[in-house]
């Protein structure tokens, strides 16, 4: 890179860092909507703005110390995720951000250069792991659901009753069509990428802003995320982070052509970087995201409640679940269940009991033009989550179907295979010993436990104790 280009890149990074520091990348958290409701549209907790220098985020070099050094003013722990030989016995230390060197989950994932758009901090020795910012976090109170419901069913039924009390749900037909949302949408992460590629500071315009997107791990200290989980799922997340940061043994779904799973819909550019929305009176379809994800909302249908979880078809979990919904005026309210438990890298594992309540509300500009959909989601998982959690984001409208490139059907051609516990690139014709994995038996964990956990003191489920909330 010549000196001019280098200076230009540094100026861009400085502008991005400034945006991160004052919180204008996404701006202060916005109310979901002004409507008073029993179970949707409640504003974020007061002060729910992201303020601070930021944790590792895409191509931003946000480390505060590298090469095994410790940031000024921080006293390191005697052992942490980069130096420990057994993360299981460190459970008491998981409460301390210093155990993770104050990195977010995404920051730990990116240490070995596995993201082409992020810096590489470690090349040969995990003990050289970089530190994030110990004074940056997105607090737990802004993540947990503000609603009083313990189950998705109770939440959905309350919203349905609320709509009926107003004369709803709103009925649409071919003669009276539902809101015209047809077209291409994207998430703000993809907007940031596009602006950066164009050489512009990725500051999202005011009308497109949203609260911090915490699910993929951009903004949170790891103990904050752990405090949201049950003891078993705390352990599963730390297991994932340890083998990524300590052993460089990533088991990301896409790299091995495994299904991406339901929660990928909220994770980074893949969730959804490009989303086509088609609305009919009986069904709303969301097409896009990572791995050709298709979600259909069956408007006006009801779940069969006789099985293990609410469902529409056979009593068999689906990778993206099954969804019913209804219209409340121009807002779409949905309930998703019958989801196959899985995991998304940089995020937590979830169980087959995961269910969501989601509300899609149109957002228009001053002239009344549709500019996107506000997407509020509340997650219920009695096995994985200590209590329900909520995420609010904005899906920015890119144009009508005839104004955007055609949707691209993707297909995964596997080039990485697990060899000695690590995903290894192989050329055509290479021969390896291949073992058929149990896709429903946590195949990522099976690999880690076989190759990297010999001699570790893995506790039994009954030995796990509750993790102190932050």
C-alpha cells in the first residue's frame, strides 16, 4: 500500500474510532415505538447507550495491549483464558472480565486472525492474547426482557388478547392487501460495511439508528453474557471461547458446511445481510441471511400444543423453527417455536426449547416513505437462558425487488475438514480418516473434548452451581 493510501486508511480508522468512542455508530438506544402495550414497544432502559472506546469491531484495532502485555492500570489474574490449562476449574474466575482479558466474545474469536476484516493479535502463542477495554460494556439491565412473561406462549396470547380488545387481529385479503413491505432489506452491520468500502466513515444516519446489537458479542464483557445463561450453558459458552482463543480450534458451522441454525439470524452480517420480504394475506416470507435462510410466518394459524414444543407439522425440531403470527394494524406479531438447538460462534448455545416473540413495525421518514422495519425480538429458553432476553434492531429498506440485484442462492462446498481437532484446508484428492459426526450431539464439543480436554476436570451437570449475576 502506498503512503497516500496508508494515510487515507488511517484517517478512516481514526474517524471510525471517534464514532465508536462517542457512541454515534448506532447512536443512543431508541424507543421501540410510542405505543403503550402489554408486551411490545417498551422503550429501552434509561441510559441504554453504548459509550466507550469499544471492543474489537471488524477492522478496528481496538486492543489496549498486545503481545502478552497488560494495559496500564490493570492488574492481570494469575491465570486467564489464554494461559489456563483447564477452564473448568476456573469457574469462579469467569465472573471477572480480566479472565477474558476484557474482550467481548467476538474479540476472543478474532484473536488468531480468523476474520479477514479484523486484526490478528496472536500468531504462535495464546499467552500473547490481546486485551480489550475493561471499561466498556452493554449492561445486563438493557438486555433482559422488560416484560412480565415467563413463556413465549403467555406473551403471544397476551398480545393476541390485546389486539382482540381493539377489534383485531387485523384481517387482510386479496381485496384488502396487507402493508406493502415487499422488497430488499439489510441490517445496519451491512450498512456499516458498505460505507467503509466506499471510503466513508460508517456513521449510521439518525433515522436508521438502533440500540447496540449485543447477540453476536460486539459490545459486551463476557461475564455479562454469562450472567444471562443457566450454569450448563455458561459452561458451554466458555468451552467455545476457550478452544477458540486458547487452542485456535474454531468449529464454526459455515466453515464445515454445517447448518447455521436459528440464532444466526441475529448474528453479524449473516443475520441478515440481505433480506427479501414478501407479504401476502396468508403468509409473510423472509428470505436471506446466512445459508439461504427462509422463514415463513403463517398468518392466522395456531400451533399444535400437544408435543414437546408448539409446532405446525411433525413433532420434529426444525433448523429455523416454525412461525405463526397475526397483524395488529400495520405491525406483524409472530411466535416461533419447534427450533433445533444449536450454536452460533461468538454467541451462546441454545436448546430445543428456544422460542421467540417478534414484532415487526414499519418505520417511515418525514414524507411517509417506508425506510425499514423495526424488529423487536424476545427470546425464551428455559434450558439455556436464566430469564428471557430482548434485542431490538432496524432492518433498512434497500429498494423494490426490481431495483436491487437478484437474490443469490448460495451453496456450501466443503474445503475445511477436522484433522486432529482443527478445521484444516484440504485440496481435492487429499485422503483423511473421516468420522461421520452426530449432528445433533454437539459435534463441535465432541471434537474439543477428544482432542483438547484430556485430563481436564469436567464437572457433572449436578455439580454446576449458579453463576452470580453481574
